[in-house]
C-alpha cells in the first residue's frame, strides 16, 4: 500500500470514522436466534469491511505519513542468530530466541542431513497410525531426561500443545487459574475447554490463593498455569509457593517452560534446576523446541500416566501428522549439545546480567526482568517504541517493539532477546543507540499529535494499528 501524504491522511480519517462506527454496533446475538440469521440473499460481509482490516489500513496510512516502516514481518536473509541481514544490511539481531546459539550449529545440521537422507522430510502419517520413527522416541526420552520426568511427548506446534492438552484434561466442570501474563495459547486452551477461566494479577500469589479459596470447591478439577520465565517481562514465579498452593487446594500445576529451557539453571534445565525444586512436584511441564533447541514444535513432560493419556486422546497429537523427522533430529541434537556444553548457558547468563546492568546504568527502565535472557526497555509510548525500533534498524540493530494492545500503553517497550553469542560491544552499542535515539525522539514533535491531534500519552486507538 503506497500512499502519498494526502491520500494517507484521507485514509486515516476514513478509517477512524469506520472504527468509531464499528464501536457502536451492538454485540452479536447468540447463534440460533432470529436476529443473528442474515436476511435471505444477503451476501457475506467482505473481509475488507471487518474492523481488523480497518485497523491494518490505519497502520499502513500512518506508516506512509511518518516514514516509519513496519517493524513486523521484516525479511531476514540469514539464520536466526546474533547477526542477521535485512534488506542487504548486516544487523546485530536482538529479536531471536536462539538463546544458546545452536541454530545452525554444524553438528545439528549434520544430524538433520542424515535424517533427511534416511527418512525424507515428512512422517507422512500421524505417529499413532504409521508415522512413528525412532528419532521421535529418542527425542521424547531426551526431553523427559532434561526435565527429570518419567516420560515426554513432542507435538508439531507449541501453541497447539497448550491448546490441545488443556482441552484434553479439562472441561466445563473444571477451573483454570492463570497468571495474567501467560501465553495466548494457554488462554485459548482454557477458552476452548469450556472450563471457568480465572486470571490472577501477574505473580500475585496472594491473589491466586484468594481465587483458589473462593472457587476451588465449586469445580471438579483445577489447574494452575504459570510460565517458568515470562516472555514479555523476563521474570519468574516462586515455585515453592505455587507447589504449596497446588497441594493445599488439590490442583494440578502446569509450567510453560518455553523461555526457561536453555536459560534458567546451571545446565539450562529450566526453573526446577534454577530454584532447586523436585520436578515431580509439577504435574505438567510444557516446553517448546523452537527456542534453545533450535527446531520447531512443543512438548509435554510428566508422569508416564499423563503421557499415555495424551498419546491416545490429545487431538493435536492423534489427528496431526507426526513431526517431520529432520525437525525432531534437530531438536534432539540441540538438546544433547546443550546438556553436554553447559558453558553455553553460562555465557548467556553472563551476557544477560551484563545487559541488565548496563541498561540500568544508563537510566533505562527494564521493569522486573531478572536479566536472564529477556530484557525489556520500557518507553511507555507505542509511538516511541515504533519510531525507536525503526531508527535502531537504520543504525544496524534489529529490535522488535511490543505495543498496545499487546501490552498496556504505559508499558510499551522494546523487547531484547539476549543470546550466548552476543559480544559485549553488541550490548553496549545498542544501549548507547537507544539512549541517543530516545532522547532525540522525545525532543521532536510527536507525529501522533500532528496526524490526529492527540498527545502521545493518549495513544490508544492509534496504537491498535499494529503497523501492517
């Protein structure tokens, strides 16, 4: 969508009017009521008329006016490491969760090549019905060993793992108690399961206990869900307290370790190793293969009984093709290397601590991050975050912003993923650039004010325009 300034300003105004109109439309009636049935012969709504599309048009128009390119869907022409290439430009990459630098490791690549030669690319069937290969079983065994559990099961998708497993284990008679900042996949799984979903404020365990005390007795089963390392803020929960609560209220405890494996614990085994708890005290360990294990997919680790139930009942496993054998081989090789080379985890922890200390020394707001691998720089304005990301890219640093509605407007930020492979000069360089550019931006007239006459601090409807 290429617009000149006049066209872009016209689009902004027309889209704002459309969004305002859509906000006054009454909520849809439940399916099956007469009012919800379209008139005979009426065409379905064109996709272009949907509010979601109008928001994208607004974002594109604002991008045309301001000259700030979208920070999303940037096209890379290199592996997802600490260095990448975008539009021919070499950049230091802080948008990759290849935490321990195993993506593209020659030993991982060789494992993938050997598996392709032996099995081809596809399992060509579900694992239940003809798609099982030894590499799948070896991966399951390794993941169970990594978490100190009896068994494990790998899935094609991390998102689908949470959605499908929660839906398998819980239903309308049950309750799910979720930290307010858990991943979308957990919330979707809870919604689709039909269970009562109860959110408690982030890491507020007193609020969790109140919710359990008031609601547990009304439901058949209860599940508490937290993350081992939160992907937006880079902090972790108190596992010992959570274990006390799950025992006291007869609940299952599920921990999403997507950003914990390779990051927490001396050997990267996650929050159980980090906090010295017995892995068997957690009922369901969930993880992904796309981060430290440099592949794709998700998995569950736990008791043998749990894994047997999931093998034969979870739709995302039973009704999906088996994980491509080369992908399983990549994850298996990466897991073995991570466990054999704990110095990778040590380098990551050193880099994370260095980044956090240097950011704080420059007066930057890093929120509650522990400095393990995920460190935000909170700028409290989606406009600032978008402009800052654009200017950092021009200076050779790739950092993706998190803006409203993904986060509250006063929590808009740049989110830095630190890896074991970043050099100190990468860290000091990008932080110096952030300080310099942020100061420049704050002294400039706000483009938000120019376009819509709103102060930057009131960036609400505009911030929903996730620049497309």
